[in-house]
C-alpha cells in the first residue's frame, strides 16, 4: 500500500521562527490535504493542494506531484501553531478517501 | 453556516457491547467520511458515504458499519466492541465526493 512519511517527527521552535514540514508519498495520488490538529483533537483544514503552491497568511504549501512530495511552510510561528500537522493523500480516484501521514508534532515556545 | 457536529463527545463501553456514533454534516455537503484515530497515530479511513451509498471502505472488519440519511447526516455502528476500538472517531463532510473534507470535533470512545 501507499506510504506517507512526514518529517521531522517532532519540532520545537522559538516563537517568531520559521519552519518547513515535509510530506513524502510513495505513489501517485489524486489529491493532498494538510491539516493541523490542535491539542483538543480538532482537525483543521489548512490546504487542499494536489499540485502547485498556495498561501494563507503565515502559512503556505507547495506540492510537487511528479516528485511525490509536499512542503508546508510556517513563518513567524506563534504558540497557537502548536499541535500536530498531518498531510493526507487521496488513495482512490475522485473519492478523496484520505490516507494520513505519520504527523509532525510542533511545539512553539514563547 | 453550521460546521460538522458529532455526538456524543465521550463514551465509555465494555468489551462486547455495541455503539452508535452520530455525525451531522456541514450545510450543503452530501458526503460524509469516518476515521478512527488511535492515541499517538494519524487518523485511519473507515468508510465514506456519498448520497446515502457507501463510496469506499478502508481496512476495517464488517463489525464496523455505517449509514447515511436523506439529510446527509450519518451514523457509525460498531458491534462486538474490542479493547483496541478505543480511539477518537472523526467524521468529515465535503460538498461532494472528492472535495475538501472538513472535520468534526470527534467522539472519544473508551472500551473497558
């Protein structure tokens, strides 16, 4: 089956620092989403990004589908950015049945 | 616009019992997906319902079953509960199959 690996597994940042999270996937996919899971378990949709680059405030994401990876950039990190970041790929054409990666746990300290 | 809601928020059951979890999709969404998230792991896809029909299933046994109603709300039923079924169960809705998924707050199930 498909493998979705995220790196680094854990990241500790000082408030205000920038970071890059990586998601590698082993097979071609139809879609990719990035999520932030807050400490209360709520999964928040960040980007729906099968290819190309998108930006939303301090966050941006780039997916290079031909090379099977996606990057999530967080700039000027804040303590509220803490949590676990997941990438998830669509393993079935059109239906967006998501297969989640291993996650990156981010801790932003003041 | 109301987001995805789930009930109950927490639930404690004993091994062998049956449980029903409920999900109300976001207004205008006709697709609901269910995921199981064990402690310290990423969510795992259980199944998806699109316009009341099952539209994809993950690697879960038949004792995990579901239903979608005409108003597009959904239920997840788990029979013969096992200790390993203890997890956060997440529901996500999307405007249509293949579209961006939006998650509810989850139901935390503990099986004793």
